[in-house]
């Protein structure tokens, strides 16, 4: 079963990101372009909306968006 799903290769990576909804189309197009440009490039990308995130501070925490003060 693992072989059928392509999960036996140990050279895989899983990346989770929290992004703003207005950026999703640009980011998905960029990922698509990147996979097309890499020899044997393959990948799966999808978005899942958050409906219960409250405020910018929660978004900043989830996206590890740190403000730097000078």
C-alpha cells in the first residue's frame, strides 16, 4: 500500500504554511511554476480556510511573522 501511494521514498518533504487568503492564487501559481521547472518535479499544494482565527496577532503567531523593532 505504501508503495502504491508513493510513500516509500524517504526524500519527501511536507511543508505547512499559514498565508493570507488574498495571496493564495499567487502562491499556488508560483508553486506550480516551480514544480514544472524542476526535472521530475512533483508536488501537491492546496489551501484550507481558517474561519475562526481572531485578529492579526493570532495570524502573526501562526505564520511566525515576527515584527523587528529598531
